[in-house]
């Protein structure tokens, strides 16, 4: 990663990124590695910077004008880059996440603005090309509470099933799924885990087909034991413990419409846990490509939804809420 300066606390960070010019220069260096690249056609040779506005460039191949924020989540923003950079730092430095209410206090913006800002960051962190390899532990977890008059436990109607895949000592990927069924789970695992990996799961029958696909599939029977040598799923169990603490401790309740974005954010935190403060920040900035997330697209979806929480659920016009 291209490091322009070192900051390991918020005081140094705010002092360093105190102007729009410095933020933009840092963004240009990190996204383009020193040489501007046209976001419209990908050209990098025939590009010049405008003399009267140093933030804008022109590509002589496609004749488009652009700046560093084009084709990123920052495109069209009304907030200053100083505000965005502070938001990036707060997101990357909080180990369990930060709520929109707390973010609005730090940035001096409304809670609605902070909520939209955080979802744009989560949108940028999505990485559909991620492939896990090596020793992979896989497990599913059920998130949600009971609905009045409904069934409790794993079979509850309002439980959300989330599939988790973690490299031992490495990255994690957690994805909400329709149901804990073999036909649902198997193609998802095939998509994100390389076939030469060694797989570890519990005795659930939804993973039975993996032994036909992967190099080695080891099973630990939790009804008898939790580990036999290096055969265990303790790593992914630890991931679920942290995930639940973050979900219920920071956000309290999460709409099913947006649960995928929260899973993406948590996966970023876990996968970058060994990096220093600037490494996490730089990694986040390098994920900004992917285009602008408009507010109308963010809130589009089914009118009625439920919210994930540990308390009971009741119906309302907005959906299932506490």
C-alpha cells in the first residue's frame, strides 16, 4: 500500500487531513498509484490536468472530464472530503462498528445523513470476486428473536440464516442465505471457496455434498466433542460470537433488507484485524470503486420487513420492529 504519512491515532489523523486539498491528493495517490486513470475508458497515457482547476482531468482518448471521485461512492456527494475521510477512519478503527447515531455526533451531521453515509461505505466494501483457500471452517448461524405467537428456536419463522466461511488465520466471508439446506449452501460454498481447500464443518447434513467436491472434508460431531486434533470449528464459532456482539451491542436491530451490508462490514473488520490503523484506512479507500449508491436504490425493496434483534417482534406499518 502507498503510505504518504503515518497516523496511529485520531489526533494525528485530523491534523494530517485538515484540508480538502490534502485529502484529494491522498485519494489520488492511493486510487491511481500516482498516475491518473480515466474512470470511463481506463486510459492513463493521454491525460492532462486542468490548470484553472487542479482537481479535474481530461482524457484525450474518450474526451471525458473526470476527477478522483468519479465512479466511486464519493461521486455526487455534498459532504466535504475531510468529513468523508474522518468517517472512513472511524469505520476502520472501531473494532465492533459504529452506529449512525454516534457517527452523526462525530461528524456534526444528521442521523439520516450518517446512516446513508455508512451504507455507502458498506456498499463499497462488497467484494464478489473474493475466493477463500487453505483450511476453511464453515458454519451457519441463526439471527433474530421470537415473534409473538410463533415458534421459538432454530425453526422460528423470523430467524435469518447466515452462512460463514473463514480461513484459519485469514479472511472471512459471511452471507445471508434463504435456508439452511444442502441445495442452497453447496453452490455458495463452491463459488467462494477454491476446490483444493481443506474443509471443516460440524455434523449438519447440509454439508454432506462437500466431500465430493473438495480435496478433504473433515467433520466434528459436536454432540460428542468440540475438537479432535486439528479438526474443529472453533474459529468460525469465535467469528459468530464477535458478529453477534457487534450486531446487538452496536446496532441493536437491523433490517433484513440491509443485513447483507452489515455482514460485509463485519467481514472487512475481521479480515483486516491484523493491520495497523493506517493499513485498515488505506484498504478501505482502495475499495471505493464500484459506483455511486443512490438513496432511492438503498431504500428500495419490500415494504414490509422484519428487524433482527433479541427482543420480541411486533407488526407495524414500517415492518417488524421492536
